[in-house]
C-alpha cells in the first residue's frame, strides 16, 4: 500500500500490484491452463484479490501484511516436489507458512513432480 492509501479496492493505492497484475495477465495469454503454468504473484501488502482475478494460482498478502521472504519459496518447493496427481490446497501449506492464510492464499495447484 502506498503511504496514506485508504481504499483497499483501488489498485492505484498499491505501489507495484498493477505491474504484478499485468505480468500475470501476460503469462495467462501465453498459457491459460492453471495446471500447466503455476503462478505465484505479489509481494508484501499486495492487492491479493486483483492478483487472483488476473489468474495467479497463489498470491501474497490477503491480509495486507508483510510476508516472510521464505513464504513464496515454501509454496514453490511444495508445488515442485508434490506428485503431479495430487492437488495442493492452502490447507496443505498454511502450517508451513509463518502467518498462514494471512500471508499467502490462492486457488491451489497440481503438483509438478512426475512419478514413474
């Protein structure tokens, strides 16, 4: 949020969220399949709802808080090391993230590890 920003539903009150939303929109033009391309978007105090609406699987800061720098890495690790037949939901991640669903949330994603 920008200093003195009051309206949480106005993207102009966020310093970088409009750029994150634009990047997610561009990525979804390239690949609209939520199972093939997994997108984690945002940073501390991002406009979470706009990021998810743009097509991100996971986004930061639904509670507009400062997130731990490890939180996105934990999500990426979980997606990359989970069997492709398993759907990863926030309930699988919230105990591993410092502030749980206040810091990170999303629609979920399929794991990417291929098991032969």
